C-alpha cells in the first residue's frame, strides 16, 4: 500500500491528493477490519456496504455528504485499478459498476441525458449547485464579514481587525481573477506586477500551482486589487510587514529547516537565483515548496510568500477556508443582533468567487460577441465558431480550463435550479 503512493498513477499527484486518498484508504481498511477481511479479499458487496455506512447508516455518527463519498469512490477505484495490474487483485469498485449496468428495469441506472451512471457514484454527487454573488452583495459580505461593518454601513464599535487589509484584498483577488483557492493562495510577492495604468494587469501563474494542469498560464489582475496589495505589503503600515517584524524578533524564521534563501529574481525568465548557487524556475515550485522561500534583509530573513499568517509564517491555502467560515459566522451574528430572522441574506465560499467571475465575463463576452453575429446563417455561425471559437471558448481560456469540449446539441446555459445567486 505504501508502494501505491510512490509509483504511477499517484507519483505525479499533489500532496493534497495523497493526503485525501490516504485518508480514504485508512477508513476503508478500518471498515474491513471490523469484518475480519483484508483489502485483497474485498468484494463488490463490501464496497456497497461501505457506501451505505458512509452515507446513510444511522449507527455512524460521522456520515458524510455525497460529494465527499465521490472522492472516496475515486480513491478506491484508483487504488484497486493499480493493484489489479500489479498483483492481480480483483477491483471490487468496478464490480459494483458492472452490476449496475446489467439487468434491472429499463432506464434503471441512467444518469442525466440517458447515459449510464456508475452504480457506486452517489446520486447527489452530480447535483452540486453553482452559486455566485453580484458585485454589490459581494462587497457587502466582505465589509460585514471581514471589515467589521454592520448592515447599516457603519463600522461596529470595538472592532479589532489586525488582518483586515490582508483578508479583504485576498477575497477581492479571488473575485477579480477567477483563480482557484490553491492558485491565488500560493502566489509569491515577486510574481505580483505593479499597479500601472492598465485596468487589468497581466500576471503569470506558475505551472506547479495551476490546478489540474502541467503548464503555467497568464491571467489578469484588476488594478484596484494590485493597489490593495501594495497597501497590504506597505513596509510601514501594512499588516504583512508587521507580521514579519514579530516573527523576526522571535527568531521564528531561523528555526525553519530546509528553507531556501533567494538572492534575486528575473521576472522575464521567471528564475529565482539561490544564495547557495544556481537558479530555480518558479514554474516547478508547488505551494508547499513556496513556503520555504526566503530572502535576507537588514532585519533578518523574510518570506517570499505573499500571504502570511499573524505569526509571520506563510499561510497555507487550505487555511483560507476558515477565513470564509469565520466571516459567514460573523454575518450570522450581526444579522441576528440586528433583528433579522430566518436565513442570513449573505454568505460566500471561496469557489463562489470563481463562479461569480465566470458569470461576469460570460455576460460581457456575450454582449460584445452577439451583435457581431447578427445576419449570419446557421452554417456560417458554425464555421465562425469552428475557426475562432465562441463565448464559451474564450471564457474557458480565462478560467484556465485544461480541456475545452464543445457541447454540440446541448443547451449549456439556461435557467437551472442548480445555478442561482445567493441574493
């Protein structure tokens, strides 16, 4: 089982995937141990029982959502597919899928569009709702949840927000760039362009930080976000410098093992020059390695990571989930104190910022694109889209999708109950 994480297909996966798949395997082994079985003896029936226990068994106080079990299913299938090729162990996950495709009533086991669905995949795993926020409610969510304001637009008395500038610019950056949490949360300060006259400044996203891709790509940062970053990184008044100063006085950075000291950076070639000699491309540095990059200053070592925790250490991108949760909880309290009843009108998750970015640019691209096509025949429109792409192609490039598949004969934008705003 240890070998599974050292060879293909897991060798090239990210550490976050290793951790999630390892957790699934531990839970699976514990489940089998209760029935006195080893992983080599597992059958399709055991996998179905595992699914029932994880999702619906009332005796299990740690039941999970359908989307989480979908990850468990993928992890088990990947492991047993490898084990079948390596040791000839039967894959019990594929046994469930085969059983679901054979026999039964007509139409049983069919997914959306009439295609056969995996019998082990939970029915709720594909019903993920796409939610977004328009700019005005997003700014209200940010100001109330992260900047200490109330629903009346006034800052609450006694508000103490030492990381207010950091948190506000981070969520503004997510909303304005459309990047994944992992991507925006792993940026180095040397990768940030200066706020120039352009409303949207171009910046490079390193390959090792791009989710699900092997190459880096360009993206755009709004000028307002760059100006907020300059305030956050201000050496006199920004909270980043204050966090670094506290860490330097405590000697925190000197205690970090395996850190790399950088003496310079070439923005054109995207190379970091190391104090120990040689150079290193930022494209090969993943989120974990980036937290070990430092430079020497007159006051002591200083991290290159843009986003820092209050203790001065580079913040893990997973930790931003807690920031969003804390903001939602604060809005709940403010709403209740203001006499509100029922559901809170504002709440946000990191990925909703990406959905909001997509909705904004879909609307803008459609407004620009559609008038140019008036008067063309259906065949001419198909030729134009085949040659130059269309709104969805352009939007896919902006979002950094690695695979762009045209949806022929299918309505890809409609008023769906799975696509809705939170306001």
